[in-house]
């Protein structure tokens, strides 16, 4: 397979996947759908594909908005492990999901986003209207059982695990790291030392997902 990470943003999404998201909306005033998977699996691309179909009925709120800042990671001595579970404000993320779970009339909930061009989160950069019926949150650790991550799963109506071939996923990661300034040598070293151990931890939670989703024949489908 020669698909690059840039290519997957333009892939088709199967009608069954879109209909499953729509079904969540019909069942409750607001649904929270989690997309989980190893680093580089294409979670953001699945979110974008759903958003293209559902439009204003959906908002994406990434877990990555709760990355600790680079300054704080340096202070804690965790900069070389950025992306590991303890490099996020996990309790803050849980609190956001609790607010999103029970929207209040006329209250906009502001969430942080994560911006790879600066490798930093920016607070209050994503607005979630109280009228938005579906919030999709995507991230690595939605199914972890260690506190406080263990509170995430109970706040989500469904969690879909995004699966992709490991070799391809790691190549996508190398390409991504290079796009944002790393040399190929440094990118491959980061994948081995940081992304791969995180991926193994995430893959261990796969059985807790409601459904598996992935890339099949140029289309995002349930597996």
C-alpha cells in the first residue's frame, strides 16, 4: 500500500459509518462519540470525513487539546516523552467531557485545540454550541483503565477503534514528524522511542471498543 497520511483525508466514508453516527444523534439530545487508536492511525481523518457528511450537526473536540505545554513538559522533565499518558491534563479533559455530556441551554462550551504547526495547545479555540447534537472526541487514551483516564469511557456513548497496519501507520508518523521539522533520522528515532511504546499501550485497550473502523479499498469502513 502506498497511501500517504495526506491522502487519507480525501478518502470516501462508507454510508454505514455515517448512519451509525446519525443513529447516535437520534437516540439522545447530545451524543458523545469517541475515536481511539494508536498514534498516526488516522483518527483526525475519520473525524474530518464524518464532519464532511454531518456538517453543523457535529463538532470535533480532540483529546490533544489537553497536551501539557512544552514549557510545562520541560519543567517536569517529560519533553522527550510527549504523547505519553502523563503528558496530558487528563483530569481537565474529563471535566470537559462532563460539561459536554450535559449541555446547558445558551451556554457555549469552549475547548482547547492542538496545533501541530506550533506543537502546542491553544485554549478556548473550539466552540461547541448547546444545539450541537454530536460531539466527536478523538485521542489515544479513551479506553485506558488507569485513573483518571478510566472516567472517560463512561462519559462516551460509543467508542470506535481506528485500526491500520502497523508498518504503514509508523511510516505515516515518520512523514508527519518530517513535515513538522524533524529530520528523517530524528523522526524514526522518535517513533521507536516514544510513539511505539504509546501505541502498544493503546492497542492493549482495543477489546474495550464498541466497533472497529479502518481503511478498506480507499474507503473508511467498519471492520
